[in-house]
């Protein structure tokens, strides 16, 4: 089943717009952002990481690695995704999460994609084991497998576990990609449908996301949700879904996410992927897209992924069927 090209192009471009708009004010509080910039409506130069206006971070760069791998291989091949990640990492990116860096060093040292993420997770304490480093990059799977829920679930979970094996991370990716896929197909309640296909998700993830679904459906008041701006995957997913599904425009959704402060690039990147799927490429301000050097490439990736025919490799299916990703809590 085909999807509108404008919507497909909007997913990764929206992700990048949120990433680049949020990058200069990352780690700032809402008050600090307000005092220095007012409402952030335009791409800013310098700021956090001291980069030019429109510069993307690891959120978009790693999503592009996934997109390139899918397009080159014609299927989800974890070993190739890892190679793409490691090549990017070895070019000394200015922004990378601690867990991603740790696992990519082990992957680069001939670590097995089946084991590295899980082994690292087993040694992490609660509070440092469920960051948002995989949910920020996972949107290409929502595009590539927009019509195949089973393949989308497998790819989302296995790809997350390459660096972020915690079940909360795995299932947050499943829910985000399910929502993106449902939006691309104009399903009336995309988040509720995505949740139906994530019955095995940890209770905390389901409960938190269901709070957003109730607001979207009109069964709950927005004031009942207290959003957080941390790097915790569950609250990042909640905030991204909330802003992306509740705002009246893609522009408002992304700006509102940035104005939360904290982990602004990732909060806005997740929001942007959802808003891009919901409103399409044409909803993203030209003044933003013109500042992002990778904009045309991102739109093309979105189109190619949505129009292509992709599969999950047999190697991955066999690995997934063992249930090794059904990890117990630490």
C-alpha cells in the first residue's frame, strides 16, 4: 500500500528540523532559553556544541546511517547498520551519547551485533540503562516497513538493541515507528493502533504512552500530563508523541518541544518525525529546511524508503525467534 510522498519526505526532514532547531539550546532550562532567545522559531548558530545554524546532530546522522543501509542492502541487516554507525563514529562526531559511544567502540573491536548491546545493558545500573539514543534514530524503519507490522517490530527492537537493549528502549522504538506508519496511512487513532501492536511492551512504557493516547482521542485533558525534558527514553517518547500529535501545525509541535529545554535536540527530533508524518514535508518552514545542508538528501531517503520493498534478513528472523531480546529487568 502506497503512502503520500509529501508525508514520507516529511518524516526524516521533520526529524532533522527538530534536531537542528534544538541543538543550540540543548541542556538549557526553559527559563534560560526564554531569557536568551524568547521563543525559538529560527535556526540558531553557536550555542551548545558551537555549530553553524542548521547543523544536525547524532540524532539525524544515525537515522541517515540506517536509511543508507536499508537502501543499499534492500533489507534490515544489523551487521551493515553497525558498520555504518562505526564509520560515522570514527569520523569524530561532535555529539554522541555515552552508551552509543561505548557500544560502538566494542562493535568496532569485532564485537558481535547479537551480543554487544545486551552485554553492555547487563552491566548498567538503573538510571543509566534506558536512554533515548535509539528512539531518536529509529524512524527509517517506520518508513521502510510502513505496511508490515511484524517486520517493523523486529527491525525496531533488534536495531535498538545494537546499542540500547533495555526493553523500554526496544518497545519505545516499536511504538514510535508504529505511530509513524499509522500516520502515513491516515489511521484515525494512530497511537492507539500502535499500542495494540505493542502488547508486550513494559508496563511503564504502555501506561505513559496511553496517557497521550487518551488526550489525542479526547478522553483526557492535556493538563493531566506532566511532560519531562530528560534523556530517559520513556519520557522522551511521551513528549515527542504528545507534541507531534496534539499541536495544530508541525512548526508549533517542534517549537513547543524545543521550548521544554533539557534534551532539546532529541525531544524535538522525535516530535519532528511524528509531525512530519502527520503534516508532511510542505508543513515544515522553508526557512528551516534551507538552513539544513542535508535537507534534500533526507527528503529523498524518506521517499525511497516508503516506496521501496524491504525485508528483514533470515539471519535476523532466526535471532529474533530465540526470544533473546525478551530481557528481564535489571
